[in-house]
C-alpha cells in the first residue's frame, strides 16, 4: 500500500472519530440486516471473484489477511465490494495520423484515459462500484461515461452522441486483463475491494477518441496519458496497464 494512501485513510479515520461517526462497526451492525455472505443475496452479489472467504463471529474475513483496520471502514459493504474498471485506449498519433513510436523501445505508444481522483489526488483508471443487480458490462460503460465524459451534466443531444460513441466501443468483447482482489487503501480486515478490469481499444481512433474528455462524478481531472512503466497510479492500476501493454505489444 502506498504511504500517501495509508496516510489518507488514517486521516479520514481520525476525522470520523472526531465527528462521532463510526469508522468501524461491530458485530451488532451486521446482525441488524443479516447478509448472506458467499452468495447472491437478493440483488447484491456477496460472492468473491476468488475462493469463498471465511466467516468468523458473523463477520467476513479478508482473504488476503489482516490490514490493521477492523470493521467495514470506508467501504459500502462487509465482505467483497465489487467494482469495474474500464481501460479505454488508443494509439498515439502524430499530426499526419501516423503511429508515434517510443524513441528507445521503438514500439508504438499507447494512450489511456486517466482521471485524477478527488478523494486522494492520485491518477487512476476511471471506474466505480457495481450497483445491485447491474451487469459488469453495464457498470464499465456507465462509469466511463460519467467519470471521463461527464455524461450526467451533458445536454440531451450531447448525451445521445456520447451514448452512440460509447456503445460503439463497448459493444466489442473487450480484453479482460484482471478479475479479483485489489490492494486498495480502503481495505479492512472485514471489507475489501475486488474488480474486473477490461480494456476497450479504439483501434482506428474514430469512436471515443473523437469525444472531448470532461471530468465528472468523482474525477477532478481527466486526460489521455501515454502508457509507460514510470507512471504512479492508484492501487493496482499500473499492473493492469502492464498487462494491456504486453497483450497489445506496445511500449512499456
């Protein structure tokens, strides 16, 4: 876990305690609604993308071990909290539309859409939580349009154009680069993040690439950024990009 992220979580924990708000709920908080762990609980999927997790004294245990924080913490649910991360990429091109190659590796440069998170100030892949009853594919499309294109604030005609371009790109199968546990700074002993990261590539640069990026939702800034191993990104996101770069035989 990055130091800045750990310090951010710790500072939030202190702030909540000063306000008299519970940062870590006890077992009684769970009994009030009796979630069905390791199963599809109504419209809420409490199953892990990995193996079934252990339950101790009515509380789910983080399958990757202790974190130093008990309870649900800042996350919305006990146990796995499912997210989806759409990695939207395009080839970097020059003014003539030709692929730009890295001066050292001589491999083509790939760009991805990145947002600067408001909560911690780190650059990240746009993504968010899977709503109850929502398919992963729906979450991927919704989160990208809300965070990177600010679709919620767009006019009716703008939303129609955004939806058309988004549907064109996201109707492809996409390249699943990761599915499982995420080393997120919000993880606790009893609640943790899991995600599905999928790469959608605008090969010809004529779908999402032509839309103006505009930060929305919980994004402070949004930009096309060159894929490179030197990037400093939130949580596991650099690992996701490495997989994309290797799969597409581009500079890393």
